[in-house]
C-alpha cells in the first residue's frame, strides 16, 4: 500500500509538472467519459432503473396480437378481461385501465384533463399507496359509488396549490360532482398513460360482457404473475387459451388472432430501447477514440522522458515496478478526466432531456446518481488501464540503458511509431463507423421530412373540444352544439376556414376497424379489410387542403337518417378497386350475408393523409360524415390568415361564447405537431451526428500528432534529402502519402466494421438501406479529405527543414 501511495504522489507531481500534456489529456478523456456518463444516465434511468412499483419484475401486460396485420398489438376487451383474470394459475391479481378526457370546471378556468378509469385492484396490484388519503376501493366500481377520484401530484399542485385539505372536497368533472379521496406521490407514473391527471373507478354493465364485444378493444390489462410462474410459461398458456377462444368464437376473432404477454418494464421501454442502446454504443466508440489519442500522447511523452525512466531502471526499478508506476499515472489521469466528465454530464443530462422533447417513456429516474457515479469510476479505471497499458508495456520492453547515451533519444522510436500508427488506424476506423451511422440517420431524417403529409400544414391551428355526456346526452344535441361551435370558429376574425374531425393528424389517437368490401373476397391467409376510421365535418378537407380526387365532398344533406355515405382515400382505392371506379361502391361493418347489414356508399376519394406520422406505414382511411356518426368530442383544424397560435385567444373566446364551460384542449400549430412527430428521429440524429463529429475531430488530431511525430523523428533523413537536391514538393508528397496510407487503411477497416454494425440500425432508418451507396461513398471521401488536411501541416513543416540544423542535431 505504501508503494502504491508513493506511486500516486509521484504521478500527481509528474502530471502537474507537465500542465500542457495533462490539460490536453484530461480534456480529451473528459469529453469521452462525460458523453458516456450523460448517455448512461439516461439509459440507467429509462432502461435499468426498476419501475416504481412493488416487485416490478413480476408485472406483465397482456395484448391482443394480430401477426398478419404487421404484428399489430391491441388492447383487450371486457369479455377478454373476464377470461384472462380468471387464470389464477398464472396471475395472482389483475387490473384494467382505460383513459378518457374529462372537463374539469368550478374554481378557475375550465380545463380538460386525462382521467384514467381503473378497476379496483389497480393500485394494490402496483403496490403503490397514495401520498395523501386513500386509494380506490373495489366496491366503488358499482354504479352510484363510483364518483370518487384520486388526483395526480401534478394536478393537486396545479389546481389546489398543494392544499392537504383538498382530500375530502369535491370537484366537478363533466358537470358531475366527485369526491377527492387521495393524492398519488409525485414520482408515481401510470404504467399505461403518461399524461394521467386523475384516476376514477371503471364501471361495467352486463351488456359489456356480451360475446359480440370481444373485439371492442380499449382496456389496458396489467397483471402480477403468480408465485413460481415464469413469463415464458404465462406466454405459452395464454397462447393456448387464444387457440381455444379462436375455436369457440370463430365469428369474432381473426384466424391468426393471438395473445401476447410482455413484461411491464419491456413494454414501457419497447419503442426506445434499441435507439438508446445504439447511442450508448456510439459514445463507447468515442471513448475508445479518446483513449487511443491519449495513448498516443503517452507514447510521445514516454519517448521524451526516456532518460528519466532509464535512471529509474539504473537505480534498480524492475520492468514490473516500472509498468505499475506508469499505469498508476494513467489511472490518476483517467480519474481526473472522469471527475471533469461528471461535471460535463451534470450539464449534459438536462440538455439531453430537453433535446428529446418528452419522447422518453419516463425520466423520473434520469439523474447522475450513485449508480452512475459507480459507472464513472469503473469507466475511468478501465480507461486508464486501456490507454496506459500499451505505452507502459512498450517502455518496459525498451532497452532504456541506451537512452543514457548521447543520441539515445531515438532508441525504440520505430516500435513506438508502429504502435502509434496502429492507434491512428483504429481511431480512423471507429470514426468512420460512427460517421456512416450518422450519415444514414441524416439521410433517413431528410427522407422523412420530405414526405408529403397529404395536406398543407402551414397556417393551421389545431385543438380539441370535448362535450360532457351529462350536459349533452344524445347525438342530436351534441351535433347541434358542434355545428354552433364550427360556425363560431369560422366567424372568428383571422380565421380563413375551419373543419372538424374525430382524430387530428399527428396528434396521437387511433381508431381502426375491420370491414367488408362489397364484391371483395380476401385471398387465403389474407386478413379481411381494415383501416383507420375518421368522422369529419363537410369543411374538413377544404380547411386542410386535402385534394379531392373523385366524387364529391360531404354536404349538409349527409345527416342522420339518410343513406350512410363515406369518403375513402386513394390507398383504399389502390388496394380494393384498382381497376374500377370506386364511386358508388359499398362497405359494411356487418357480415355481408347479414340481411340487416348496413351498407355505406362511397361518394368521394381524397388523397392519403399521413395521420400517424410521416414515417408511418400507410393504412387505408375511411371518412364518415360527423352528422351521421356524431361523437362526444371533436378536433378542430383551423386555417388562419396569420400565425396560427396568435389566433388562439380569439378562437378560445369563440368556443366559450357557445359554452363558457368548454375548455380548448391541446391547442397547437400543425407545423409543431409534425415537428414533434419526428422528435425521436431528430434526437437520435443530432446525438449520433454530434458524437461522430467529435470522433472525427479526435481522429484527425490523432493523425496530426502521429504525422508531426514522424516528421520530428525523420528530420535528419528529410534534411539529407533536401541537401541532396530533393524538391520541397517531393518531400511534401512523401509525408502526405504516409498520412494518406494510414487513413486509407483505417477507412478500409472502418468500412468492413460499418457493414456489420449498421445492420442493428435497420429499425431506425426510413427509406434508406443500411448499405446506402451514397453514404458509403461520401463518408470515406470526407474522412480522407480531413486526413489530408490533418497531414498537410506536418508535411508543410517537413519542406522547410534546414539540412544543416538537422545534420548538426544528429
């Protein structure tokens, strides 16, 4: 221990004695370790930290699964909930949840909040107790007892100012009184609905359990595995149950309908896991490049201090003792870089979360905590050993007694130079791999942003209005007020036109259904037609500037009690009527053989809208007249003369002139919605691009350092060449060729690595191959160009070597 402490003291003294080298090395390591720490903090908080529930690894989610529909995963139905909950051999408890928007009125401005209706076992299943009051009870699912509510911490703070006396008071939800019985902790996150504001009991009617409701899928099913039951066993037995149900209810389930059981933690992070792990791998590459650069610095410094090391050997220091000292110095250097890296990460983590824009499923545990600090210590120690081992081993194997002689400074420089060149080749290869990955993401993002959304997104204001059923109890009353709202918004100064829809594009929310097309019989093993269903007002397509391709728009004559009509998109025409006129064709949601089937006639064809995202798979879209299929809510798309958000105040006033208790919800410009829909791609592109540029910078610095070292070591040879009449351009070309050779070898190795590594990025790409030719040609050319620039300055210096000075020095 005393010897180790002595080595540490000597290492610190030596590093402080060379502030230039120490500063550059520490900063280089801090960039690499800081980037790794910041990304690991996110990975730790999102992927590794346990969910904030009791025994979270025992919690699972059950989905309906449709393999033939591109692996579509759907929620469960009420009859399904009854069937699956009865499997007590698999689940010790189970609960369901379903979200809905409700209007919160009373004190203050009316507000639209997300209410999650849950079964009585929901909170006991998760094992989370309220911070104030109590949780919902199972008996409160009965009609007449279900007007109780548990608040989220955020809503309690926002609406009640954190007043503890709020528990026991009442609040108005959709014009009905609810008693506040509890408040959930600040860190509690609903496992299915990130935006949950409050929780109320869910109530089922006997009709909800009818067999014809088996595909009415709207419940999130969460269960706790029974003791001794594995996830694999649960999946196997639920698959067997799905086979039984498909056989028993052939008319209700698709031929390949199945049940999927997923761990809750995996389900929560399913959409972000691969992207975060790829980013973690990318920053590991950056750290490796930083290590290679610091190793190069160490080798250069070792050569310069050869006489000092030789004195230690002469005084009896063994190679093993010498290696331990040099490794100790490297670890001290790495720990200093790690400490500075933590400071960079403390700044970088909030910046990462802000850049992400809320696309991560949970960020409550994202912080530079004890686990992250432990990661920093391990990475720092590993980094110190990694970049320190090669220089230490090289020095220990060199005959340092020659360094005591005059001119001994060149001893061992050949092996040192070979090692440094190898490190540069490695950094170029790693940098190329990162640059190719970033290039693919940039190309992919460019392709996404150039996708036509199917409408004009400029000058569009969007928002939702929800009509409480207690105040507007039937379709007739609801449609009348929706007409009045549309008229009021259209009459607002600054509004060019306005339309209504059940689902605003890019705003989330999906409504899909299967249907039958008259005269169309699906081929074997092909699912029946299905797609997105939308209800819209007559002015919707005009406000959105969606092109009408055939037929007509909806009119005021398309009302309840008249012939059911629909407008379809060009994708549906392409699939089901490719060689015929779709106008007049019919669809039905009933079996075609049903004598009471309600047939809906196609009256128009419009362009396809990228509802779910610019990069989403194209699905058939069917539009109905809102007058014929009235809903208790409507999304408005308002085309304005000026800036969309500037018109929000006047539009809100127009809405509340019809009903002062109606809040305007989720108001946003369409441009912003589209931008947000590409947020996860932008996040990955910016981060990987930034890491790639950092890697390119470090690799070019490393190449510059090696070429400078080469010129210094070959100064006598270059001086002789110039003395014998060599042209300066020949010397310049000689040095540039050496730098270019290293770069080309690194590019070759990097290309081989890139072909293998980029395969894991397949799910992150859109309309771009993992072997995209443009990327695999442009990036190597860019790297070679940078390598030539990095080699030019040392090469230029070689052309002005004074032959007399060079020979005198030798």
